[in-house]
């Protein structure tokens, strides 16, 4: 009788048997000082009983040439990623690779679990808008070639849109339209781009005479924008800048539903330039990033790393952006509606 080949014991088998998370098992072997001594001892005993053999974190199991790359995104339902995915797919096909798409659903825990499962399967990673910590990303990068999108890391290859220039262009547009204050509707706290955008808006605004305040965080969705509207209506600003287009569109819908005219009473600006921003009514003023080029560039760079290229730069590759001025922004009006009172009030001079 032929003996059946034994299925290797994985980190997930050990985690299940020990009653802990896979990440805890990983730390117990790679960084034992970060795990409770009793827990680490139990994990090692379970691993021994199951016949598990740990690989050093800096040297993952040798993978055959699968010709597979993993593309991790934070929300597959967000149209922001459609062009990024297409650019990545085209570049991968040209290089003889296929893309495995993974969706973290805005969860750092799901993101890390998925990446750890994919390490033995793929030859490299492209991480779009990660919600994980810098240290967690570095841990994965030690195991497979990786390029990070929309996040700047010193020691991991990174490709980002020029959020700073985009934010500056938004501030200057609103100042030219006579606004002296704006409210920024923030996205996820774990978003690197969110922090860069708000700081750039606030700092450049301080230099040019536009006071930028912040509310949030809110989900980076249409529903998140609707939720933000309730806060905005408490003290209605003359201009709103949203973390992304989906939030901006939700804000516009919420304001219009409450009888606040966009852009006559409130100007609204987004980031990303997703397709719906061009066909909404009014059309959305937004900062357009070259999403297809971002995806393509990231894949080309990770393939180069797989083929032996060395990452030498300590700075992220910055891709240019463009402000698309459309129908959702207008000259600041001296008259606006107070939704709470249902009356028209006269504001100060729009100097």
C-alpha cells in the first residue's frame, strides 16, 4: 500500500490548536520577547506535538516560480481602485505574471492574515492603501519583494500620488473663489494619505489665509459622506474638502437633501477623480491621481525586485496629480441657508 504524502503543518494549524491568532504564533517564533512567556511556551509545545517547523521571518519558505503577484487593496467596492487594478493587470501580463486580488475590507487584521497566507503562493506583493502599521509591512517585505502604494516607507519601495501639491492646489482654488475657511472631512485614521492631505491643507491654508478645520474620521464611502453631513450642518461652512470622492459625493447628496445648494451655498472638493465624479450633478471638483500609472509602476518595480534589482532610494516615487475644476465649486456667496432655522442669512464680505 502506497503511503500518502504528509500535508505540511501550517502556522494556522498551530494557531487553531493553541487557541491564539496566527500573528501571535508568528511572533512567538520570530520575536519571542513580544509574546507572554506562558503563551509562547504553549505555542512551542503545540507546534512540537503537531510537527510544525518554523521558518525565520527573514527567510520565508522557498517558493517555485508561480508567476503570481498579489495585489492587496482596502476595499474592492471602492471605484478608486478600478484603474489601479487595470494598470497592475496590464503590466503583470506584459511581464508574464498573473494578479491575485485580495481585499482587506478596511481591516488591518484581515489584511495581515491574507498576506501571511499568500506568502508561500506568490512571488511578490503590491500593497494599495494599507491599513497595517509600518512595522507589520516591513515584516512582510522581508519575506517577499514588495511595493507599497499610497504610503511612504523609507526602507520599502513606495509609490505615492503627490498629495501635497494636490492639497495646495485645492487651497489656492478656494482662496481664489473668496473662501476664507473650509472643513476637511477625514477618512480612516489608519490612512497615510488622509494624514498627509489634512496636514498639507492646514499648513498651506495658514500661509494663504484659508483656515482648515477637521471633522471625522468617517468611513471612506458614500454613506460616510452622508454621516458627515449631519456634523457639517451644525455649523455650515462655505467650503468642504473631503478625503475622497465617495465621501464628497455623499456630502453633496446630504446637503442637497437638506436644501443646501452646491456650489451656490457650499463648495465641495474631493480627491481621486473616480468616474462618477465626472457624471454626478453637479460634477465634482477633485484632485485626479494617475491611478492606472500607479498600478503599472508598482508592478514593474516589484517584478524588477523579483529579478534581482536592489532598492536603493530612501524616498517614495511621487506621481504627479492634477486639480480638475468642475461644477461643485463656485465663488463664495454672501448669502447662505441655515438649515437649522430654514432662513437666509447674510455673511461677511467674501474678501
